[in-house]
């Protein structure tokens, strides 16, 4: 029996995902929106768990990936499938979703940068100007920040799709 090529495996998986009915109970608009909220809560939970301890953070990471997988299943992975497996309507929905996701993430990063700049300026004004701020990151804090950023960026396209197009993906 000949081995399947990667493209053939992706085609089989795409058909399976787009036609699967086992998960229809999480494909209602309310369930999709609930999973999107749960996904962002899992991002926050994961970062908080890493601040406590590395091993507890790994539990948070498992919750994060579980939430992400459930959200992807609920939206039928439309945000992630290659173009050739989606019809024109779904490609259009995905394009709008990625545009909105980009705006949301860029907006959040801009707000974070402005807040950080404000904190630095306020700290400098509050002191005599000669004392510099010193940041020190340990392993757990670094992991909390990294997984927060990665969690938000991986969750946003699927969450935006779940919130804005929840009733249009069947």
C-alpha cells in the first residue's frame, strides 16, 4: 500500500473536519462564543499558573491547548485550513476574520506599549531621574509572559471567527 502524501492527508483531514457531526453540540453560536471566552480565560489562567510554579504552569498549558482545540473543532478549523479546501464563502469569512484579528492584536500590543511607556515615564518623574528601573525576569515569569503572548496570538483568529461569524459556519 502506497504512503499518502502530505497533501492527500490534509485533504482527508479537511473533509473529515468540514463534514464531522460528532461535535455539533459545541457548534452553536452560544457554545462557540462561550469557548472563545473560555479560551481567553485559559490564557490568563495559564500565565497565572506559571507565576506560581513551572509544574503548575504545565497544567495551565494543558488547559490552554484543550480550550484551543475545542474552539478549533467548534469552528471547523476554518481559520486554519488551506484555501483549496474551503469554498469562496468560507474563504471570505476567513479573510475578514484575519483582518479583524490583526487589528485586535495590534491594538492590544499598542495599548500595552503605551501603558509601559507611561509607567516608565511616571517612574522616572517620581524619582530624581538618576535611579533607573531594573527589570529581572525569572524562568516562571518569562514563561508566563511568553505563553500569554502566544496564547493570545493563537487564540485570536479562532475567537474572532467564533464571535463574529458563529452562525455562518455550518
